[in-house]
C-alpha cells in the first residue's frame, strides 16, 4: 500500500498571519458519491482542526477540477456564483478531490492525465498550493480503501488538506506583513 511511507503532517493551529485563518476551497467532483463523501469529510475535518475557513465547491467530474480550482484561487467563482460560496474572498489554497476508476476504454487515462496536469498547472500559474486528492484506481474497492470511510486504510482527503496547509506555512511562503500576493489571471 502506498500510504505506508506517507509523511505525518500536523497542520493544527496554523494561520495566515495576524490571527486570520487560511481560506481553503475544497473542490470536489460528483462521481462516486459515497467515496467522495468520505474524501470531502476527511478534508473538511482536517481544515476545521487547523482553524482554516473552508467551503466546498462541487463540479461534475475530475476533468472539471482544474478550472474550478483556478476560479476559486482567482476570485472568479465568488463573482460568478456568490450564492454557492461564503463571502470570504479568494482562496489561499485549494484541496482538489475526485475519483476516477479504470474502465474498459482509454477514457480513464485521458481524464487522469487532464486532471493531474491541469491541477499542477493551476498551482504553478497562480503560485497557490493545490492539494491533490484525486483517486485514480483500478477498482471501486481500491478507492474505498483510500477514502477515509469506516474501514478505510487511508484518508486521502485529509492528506490533501494537510498538504495545502503545510505548503501555506512554509517559511517565506508569503511576503511579510502583506498577506498573500494578488493574482492576475
């Protein structure tokens, strides 16, 4: 199991500075709802434990995760859909969650590649951390085992949230006294 070498990240008590909490968007796909509920639950629990402010944005599938992540980091989602998001301003980071299960066609590879490279590109383009909690599995049983559900061996939703918080709190990750730099999209 891949989780046997995972780092232990303690993200409790970390903040954006000045006592203000980090603002983290959890962008989650709708496919495989029971597994997704486990991933989202793990991410939200980890973010709540850290004191971060978070909200969940649902998208149709894993392919749509990169665009929604970019919208949340740039403030566009708040402008387009204010009724679906608290008035928190743009996110400092994004936890991207999805499930893609291999089928009998190459579609699996295309969706996984697009989601993976798209989310990495969003992080590089914006300079904001994007936690990768997209399960790419050969079976539903593999996905359930990583979803943070009762009986699961891993909680990839919580791990992705902890990774975002750890990246936000790296020394020198934000200019002193200015908060996070503005984005130009």
